[in-house]
């Protein structure tokens, strides 16, 4: 029972941290007018940690993702 609570709390924290990251790192790219969540190039762990949620997010909302700034 305790393990289930800890797991549930960990999942809630994971999803909440993704939501904060997504909100703080979203930008509209001028070339196509689409909103992208920009993952920092120098912290690839964030990309890999949030990749499962970004697939779900993209399927549900159409959000797009990019590593590093658009050039």
C-alpha cells in the first residue's frame, strides 16, 4: 500500500514538473507560427526524461518539440 502511494506521488510530481517545463519553455516560431517546446541543447537528460510525456502531449494537443533554438 505504501509503495503504491509513493509511486502515485512520483508520477504526479513527474507530470507536474513536465507541465511547468512545457509552460516555461514554449515559444512560437516565426517561420511557421507553431508553438514549440524547446529543450536545452546542453541538458539532454531533460529531453530523455520528458520524451514519453512529449509523445503523449503531441498526440493530444499537437504541440511540437525541438532541441535547442530554431535557426
